[in-house]
């Protein structure tokens, strides 16, 4: 049972445009969400996160939006740059008391930004 | 600069061999994790550890074991390697305060023939 879903395996955008990566989750206990970026031959790196008490978090060109009622989050990259080309993983955790430290990842979306 | 180091970038082993994957972190992190990444399946948690000599099963622990004798080192052991364990293995560590912010190593691509 896939608790974190990234339904688009790939996305291609033009340099300078907006990239929107989507993520859906099914577990209503999830209350903390993260995005990781992975380049080929490297490990994933943390990009941005959001707590369920917020609906938006911004860091430079990256903004994450959370819609709790829809169990949906999205990552916006504006403007997109060729160096943003990577695989993006959505991840979620349940920070409940006594909850185990298990981060659930989606399958990833490969973003290609064309010059 | 924070660092998680995995001992091998590429490994080729034969079916039935015992395989050790080593991971060392220099950030004094309490938590350490082993994931595998497979095409179309994303990152799946094998084992994690939140303290020395402590270990917890992840989602796919079958065929694997781990060892954490020192805080900075977390080893993944394939007791008898099989072809379905061919994968990219990623080690990560994190602090207890924000445990979800994982720092990953570069990965070990293991091929079992």
C-alpha cells in the first residue's frame, strides 16, 4: 500500500518557467513533509520541508504548498534552471508521540529543465 | 562540511556470498538508516538505528541484518547475497531534533551475479 504517491514519473519544463511537482498521501497521521533532490551518482539532499500546521513554506526559488483536506502537497520551483534537473522525492512522517522514526518516500519525479 | 561516507561506490558479488556495506558519519548524529533505491520503487527503508547497539526493522528487512557498535558507524550485512538484492544502497544519518532531515551518502551500487 503506497502511502506517499508521486504520480508523475517525469516532468519537462523550459528554463525560466515554473516547475510544479505533485505529491499525494493517504495516511492522515502524517504531519510533516519534506522534499529531497537527487542527482545521478549522488545521495539525495534535503530541499525543503513543511509542518502540517502551515500551508506554505518558501525558501528562495522553492515553495512547498500543503493542502491537508486534499492530502496533497506540491513543490513549486520558480524560475526553473537547468541545474534543477534531478529526481525529486516527496517524503512524509507522523510525528506522533511514540511514533517510530520512519520516513515514507514517494517513488520520485524526474525533472528535466531544458535550456 | 557534514559527511556520510559509504565505503564502496561499486561492488560486484556472487550469489551466496556474505556482503558487508559500511557507512560512517562525522556529524555525531544519533540516528542512522539504510535504504535501497530501485527504479520505479523509490527509496525503501531496510533498517535504522537510533542509538549504539540499537536497531529497528524498516519496511524490507528480510535478508539483511545490521550492526552499530559505534555511534559513527552503521553496517549493513547481506548474510547470503541473492540476485534480487542487486540495488543501489544508501546510508543516511540524522539528528534526533529533526530526525527527518536525512544526510545521505553517495550510495553503493551492488550487483549480485
